[in-house]
């Protein structure tokens, strides 16, 4: 059974290894999402701390995870810090794909936002990542808008409102 908890310093190596496996798996299957130099603690630490990360543990191993933060100035520049929660860099070890762990992590994110009294939770995904977009929509996220926030690609922004429709 999957156990989800806030990450600690001792998890960093396992988290990096999980992302490396995911990048290598995706690249081998023609799915580009991240470069290896984007998914290590040197890169992560530019935006996040270990306490922003949540891990899914199966039989003592880190098998999935994501960042949860209360600010996203790039994609949501008009939102004040603390006005919402944002999901970033969800990842599942390829060996554990198909077990529903991504959905479990998304539900944890939603539940955390609701429990902590936020009006909604938010995320971004590259517009052309149809499989990821379907996963978020299946979990109740509503498309807010698409836009070009970085020159390299177009991004879709999603909101999961707790009280009213988007």
C-alpha cells in the first residue's frame, strides 16, 4: 500500500534516482518531458526546498512524488503567495506505472489544499501533453487557460476549485 509523506533530507538520493529512471524511460520511448540536468537537487533547489516535496513510499522505497508550493510567479503571476497551492514535477518510477500512484499523489495534493483551507489548487502542464492533461482532468481539474509563458512551449493552466466553477 502506498504511504504518502513529506520528504526529508535522507530521501534526496532516492528522489533523484526516481527522476533519472523516469527521464531515461521516457526518452527511450520517445516521450520528452525533462532533461536530466533539470531533475536533480541542484536544479530543484533553485525553486524548492526538501520540505516542499512529498513522496509516495511502497515497501520502504520512494516510488513517486511531487512538489507542493504556495507560490508560482511564472505561471500564476497575479496570485499572491499563499493564495493557492501549486503542484509541480509529479513523477512515478516507471517500474510502478499503472498502479494508480499518480492519481493517489494528485488526490493527496487536492486533499491537502482542501484541508488547509485554500479556495482551490492549481497546476500547469505543457499544452501538447495530452496524456497528462487527461489524467488531471480525470482527477477533476478544469482548464483555466493556455498561454506561452516561456518561448519554448505553450502551457495549459488548470484549477481544481473547492467551491465554485472556474
